[in-house]
C-alpha cells in the first residue's frame, strides 16, 4: 500500500514538473509586441547672414519740452483779463496771462518820470549859456519826452565838462531810478512767452497775489520729450538725431520721435544713461506713457534667432 502511494506521488510530481517546464518554454517563445516608430517634426530654415539691427526697448512719460512755472515778483490784486485764468485755457505768444493791479505803483513811476523831466528842464538855461553846442540835443530830448511812454535813453554825453555838469545835477541818477521803476512796473503784467496752454492755475481773479507766490504752469503742447534710462553699454552707440519708434501700451497708436539729447553722466546707482526723445503729434498729451524702440547699432554678417 505504501509503495502505491509513493508511486502516485512521484507520478504527480513528474506531471507537475512537465507542465511547468512546458509553460516556461511557451512564454519564452511568445513574440514581443512591435513598438510603433515615432517620427518627430523639426522646423528648419535656410541660414542667410544679413545686417541685424540691435533695438533697445525703453519706456517713460511725456513732458512738455517748453514749460514755464509762473511766479509773482510783485504784490497786488489779480485783475480779470480777456480770458479766464483756468487750466486748459490757450494763449497766443505775447498775450497777457496775468495782470496785477498796479495803479498805486504806476502813480509813483509817473511821479519819478515827472521829476526827471523837471530836472532836465531846469538846467536848459544853463546849457544854452555854458554849453551851446550840446543844447540842441537836450532840447530835442525834452521835446520827445512823453510821460505815457517808456522813458527814452538820455542823449549821448560828448565831453567831460558836459558829463560833470549833467551828473552833478543828478540827471543820470534820476534817469536810472526811473528805468528801475519801469522795469518793476512791467512785472505787474505777465505775458505768454510762447503759444501754449495753461496746465495749472493756483489763483483766481480778485484774489491778493503776494510776492514770490506761484501762480500756475504754462506749457507748449506741440513738442514733448520722453526721458528714458538705457544701459551704459550702449552709451557709445547712441547718437543725437536718431529716429525712435514710439507706441502706446495698447499698441494701437504709433509715433516717430528723435533722440534730442544724451546725458554725458552715468547714474552710479543703476549704471544707466539718460536719453531724451523728442516727439511731436497733435494727439499727444503731457503725462502719457509710451514705449520706445531705439536703434542702437547694426551688426553685419549675422542672423537673428
């Protein structure tokens, strides 16, 4: 009985070993899956050396090239003019911007001019007797003296005796006193140095204006400048007169400017150099933010990637 059981177990082990070996052989002979071949697409281009410009990108705000800060050098009441002194008001060159009441000061100027006239008139008899050769020119000066106009220049003194006589009577000092008063009288009226627009008004008509008080700002809206900072490595290639392409942030408007000035000083902190770009266009306003592309230099026999 025992022999029979051992025989059956032996046959079972042989059968298991046979089928296990057969399974291993079958798995070894199984074909490997074929991996599909992937072909990658590569874009190519024919290389051709050309001249490649180096473009410097920068940005900044526009400021008026011609700007005047208006200050009062006298004191008085701000009088109403032909135009309201308000931001946005346009003025032509030579037109009155501000007129300060000068009636009291004007009276003192006229008094000084009258005293000068009387002083010259008082010496005319002595001139006729002692200096008959110079009498005609002084008589002509008195005849042309008009209190309502600017005091004319004194006649040219021709000799030393005449100089002592005229100076000794206080004529020269009285004349320069009048001219000094007239110069100050002119400061009661501020005129536009160029055609432009008022951008800031700090006083209104009827208010008291004091000496040294800021009154406003006046600009020429036809010419603007943009200040940009460029790396010092381009300092040697930036030239005045170079054209610059400008655009707004939305890239919807394009303008053309020129390099007007290049600062000779390099900022020690940022190691940049300041470049000023001049631009003209009726649509531009002060404070607008623009982007600029400056052509620094051109590299020959190169390609741009």
